[in-house]
């Protein structure tokens, strides 16, 4: 069983920055995408950023593109999320996710709390 270990969350004031990291406990074959999701209290989990094995990134919410940057290495695999100009509405638990294999297996991290104070 692959484990994804996240780090880098914490408490930051509005306008601050954090960098989240996620590393797998072992290599994963046939990685399709590496993703960051977040879930705020009382809200559904949402996709924040995704990067494919070729390194092409996408941000479903275009308003995050100017503040968040996803990078990663599918060969390890590791994935990072650099978050700048953080706002109170960015407060959530952030989850790392890797989709891999013929069947599109989903691997999830345990989540890391990001809290932005105003």
C-alpha cells in the first residue's frame, strides 16, 4: 500500500505564503496525474491544481492560477504546491492525490491544514 505524506501546512497571515509538499512512500508505476485538492469546513472537496506526467499544469479555478503553482516529479513521485498571497478563503485541509495505473487507482494523503488569518 502506497502512502502519501504531506507537509508544509500551517497558520499564516493574509498575504503570506506556504509551500506544501507530498511524497510517496515508494515509486508508483504509470502515474497519470498528481493533484492537490482542498476541503473547507462545510464545503465539498475541490480540485485546486493538477499536473500530468509530462509536467503540464492546470488550475480549474482560474483565479488561483496567479497565486498557486503546482510542480512535481512523477518518477519519484513528489508533488508540491507553492501558494502565495494567501487569503482567509484559502483556509482548508489540503490533500495530495495521485492517479496512476491501468485502472486509474487513486492514492490520497492524510491532508494538511492551512489556516489563513485576516
